[in-house]
């Protein structure tokens, strides 16, 4: 059976499809989202306490390079095969090059439930993959879009500001730093409540994500069948790439699964905020349809387990 937290996503998705009146108040969802980001950061930072080393730099550089190469690869596919505009191609390429913190949380919970060995640095993957893809996608838009240099400069400024000051990024990075400074023993008075309730927060967060995904898919967007195919096939291809890169880097099995899950994911929190400011003529609804409506459910229900089996096969 799938992990219990995944069942909460399926519950929300089913309730949304059946048009139930089940709803989580917006303030509650925002609180859950903030708690999830902070808890992920703290958990990762506490594991890194005393384990941070310069030897991690080559690994982080490769992960960042991977984040930059994904939009370069996906942009021509979106532009010429999916037949999207330049703005929408760059936007969706940015969403898929960036990562989903929700998918990371589910992958982390999955690794823990499967008792997989996970490296201390996996939370840094989330940080390293967040920004490069968005910058590369904006550069693609500047290169092939029709707009002035002044607009491009303003877009780049907005991009850096929106991405680096996004509340999720602030909490994630801040949590990593705090957890890394104090570790499990010193920080337990404050952090134990958050880290011990991680799966509870994640379950409620996924319940809301299920409801939101169902809303995104209503009515069924048959006229976007090319984009829907892209959203379901791309995570498999990118997950295979993530497994291959993780294996070549010599990562532990759990770290390979998490890296593959991140690479196969698509952002629906940080990227939309940055893209709205940087590429104003992009249709964020299309990006949310593919990333949150299709790719996120695929990864949560099927993908993470699939990447685990692929990693086992290679190992």
C-alpha cells in the first residue's frame, strides 16, 4: 500500500472530483505550508550539524548544473512539439526545472518509511535546484521573446527579488541555517514539536493539495492533450535522469530516490511567484495545470515508488 500521507492526497483529490464541500480555510493552508517549509529546513539543517564539508561542493555544483540544463532541454520540446508560445514555453520550462517542496516532503517521508539511507545533504538539493532553472528560463525568454532591453532588465531584477525573498525560500534556508547551528540536542526544545509532527502537517498539506489538483483539472482540459501528455511523460524521463546522475555521483540509495523525485517534480509555489513578475505575458494557469494538476499527483501516487524501483534495479 502507498504511504499513509499519500492516502490523504488521494482523499482530497477524490473529494474534489466528487465536488464535495470539503475545504481547508486559506489561513490554515498557508500555516501548514509555512510549517512544512520550516520543518523541512530544520530537519535538513540538524542532520547537517557537524557534517558540513567542502567535499559537498562538487556534488552541489552538479545538482545546480542539472537544474540549469533541464529548462534548456524542455524549452524546444514545449515550443515545437507542444506548440506553446515563447512566454509559456519559458514559463513551463522554469516550473519543471525548478522543484516541488511538496514532492520533496513526500519523498522524504517515503524514504523514512522504507528505511532508506539518506545523505545529510539532501535538503540542500531543494535549495540548489530552486533558482538556476528560473534564471535560465528567463534568459531563454529574453533571447527569443519580443520585448525591449529595459523590460528584460526589470524582469531580471524582479526575478531575483521574487525568488530569493519568497516566503518558502526564506523559511527553508532559514530553517537549514538554524538547524545546522544548533543540531538535534541543543535545538530540541524548539524543534522537537515541529519535527515530530512532520507527517501530520504533511498529511493535512496533501489533503489540500488533492483538493486544489482536482479544481485545476475541472473541467477536464481535453483541448490541452499535448500539454497533459508532456506533464505525465516528462517526470518519468527526468526521474530516470535523476537516478542516473545520483548513481554516478555515488549517492546513497535514499538520496538517489530523493534526487530523482526532485528532478522529476515541477514547482507550484516559488516558480509561479517569480514567473508572474518576470514573464507577465505567460499563462500561469497552464503551468499550474501541468505541474500541480498532473505532474504532482503522478509523482505522489506513482512516481516516487517508480524511481525507487529503478534505483534498486541499477544498484
